[in-house]
C-alpha cells in the first residue's frame, strides 16, 4: 500500500498544481502588459526549413512585414530535395544550404545558422526562431524583441496552432488542448514566477545565451529539452503572451498522426528525466527549477485526464480496504482540476469547440491510446517532417 500511497500523493499534488496554473492563467489573461515600442538592437529571424518550397514564401513575407532596417531573415535549407532555397531567396531572405544525413533534425539546422552568423561577423543582438509554416501576428516581433532585449533573457511568444476546418472535431479538440498547454498554463507559470517552456517557434535568444548554449540536437523535442537546460543553467525563459505566432494543424491524416506521434512520444521520453532535475532543484532550494521540471514531467493533457480517472477509480476501490482518506483527497483535487478545464472551455473553448462537438471527445480520447501504445512498441526517436496539406 505504500507504493499506492505514493502514487495517490503524486496525482493529488500534480492535479492541485495544474489547477493553480489554470486558474491563474485564466484570471484577466487579456490584461498582460504589452510593449509596442520598436526594438533598437538588430535581430536575425532564423527559419529552419526541410522541403518547404510550397509554404516558405508566406512565412518569409510575414517576417518581412515585421523586421526593420538592419535586421536579417535567414533560412537554413536543411537536407532539402526541392526548391526551398530558390523560393526563399526569391521571397527576399538570405538562404544557406546544409546537407548532413547523419546529424539530422531541427536543432542541427538552427546551430548551423548560428554558426554562419558568427563566422560571417553578422551584427545582431537577438536571434528569433520561426518554424517554416508559422506567421507573426502584427507587431509581435517588436513586442517579443522588446521583452527579450530589455531583460537580456530568452523569450517565448504565444504560439498557437489552429484548426483549418471548423467542422473537423478532432482538429478543434487539438486546438483547444494546445491553447491550454501553450497559453493558459504558461500564463499561470508566469504569475507563479516560473519560467516558460520553449515551444519550438517564436523563440528569442540573446547573443549572450547563444554563446553559452548549443542549439544542436537530434531530439524530436529539442525545444523542450533546450529550455530545461537553459533554466538548469540559471537563465530565465520569459513568456510574452502579447507576441503572437500562429500555424495550422495539418488536415491530412498522415501529417496529423505523424505530428501527434512526434510531439507526444518526445514529451513522454523527457518525462523520465525530470525526477533527477526536480531533486536537483530541491537540493539547491531552486524552486523555479523544481516546478519547471515538474511541469515538464506532466504528461500530455488527454493522457493526464485518462490517468487521473483511472487513479480515482483505484482510490475508491482501495478505500474499501483502507479507509476513505485518499479517495476523498484525490476526488477533491481531480474535481478542482476538472472545474479548471471547464472554466477554460467556457472562456475560450466555446468558440473553438462548440457544445455540439463535445460528443467527439470520447472517440478522440480513444484514438490517443494507439499513440501511447506505440510509445512502448514503436517509439518515435527520429525527427519526421509533417506532411503539409498542399502536398
């Protein structure tokens, strides 16, 4: 029963922590301070791209609307077999090409771009990483750079993915859970004084940080691991919700499934590394590191909901033999967590996921089991590009 008590305690504690995050993130979330003054120090918008000839021009044009004189847009055409490089140059970006079939992945492409800047003595204060299928919100680059350059720290924009088809229930659910993960929870962490996780796009790195940390990585969640490494080294990752970066989920099943598998398998592979980092935070009395690692250790939202429901059932069964204490505690914590999710839905979800589509939650949750099952039987370890809808 001791092991069961430990599991019950962890579920109750994490549910309470998540609930606090969510409620703080939902409180006056539209009143976060903004700074719309133009940045003064030069920046480089760095875009890693692998076979993105069909969509890269749109991303570059979005960046060109945001940059000022003295800024640079740099595309790294990484192991491309199409016309990504030519299209990027035609769209007004500087494009360098990288070919390395052994060191593959976004992290290596990013470091290749940073090395190019250093080797060519390019003047810059900040590098902003943008994925090749993302767009800046109006004024967002300025807001992000102001935040990063004022505090000389890594800054993460609000990165939202949206459904291109509002009749697709699966995509709408994904959009809502993504919003919770990338907006509500980070805003709650910000109000708790905890650093934000890097989200992969809309990331601003001061030159001083790039001199200390390498971006090169073959990990399929290189952004999450890099952010944890930076916080572990004593740096801050600041969440800037007024700076918006957007993209769309792929509507084709192959692209969507590969994307989900890469994200969720990568996240789960990081979870097992977090207990040691949490212990380090406790030993050093570094509570920012402890809670950063704790947040990273929480499985994807749907998986956590499934796990908490199963734990609640087990706790009621255990209560028959060992009293009602744990079942009451867990029931209370999970109820508060469920209330926080419902409040998030009322605030944001009704527009994204209308009441009539809520019936699609059960098939969506069931579809997740195949993703989690393959984590054990056929884990995704290599970076796989998402198939775009226009291909």
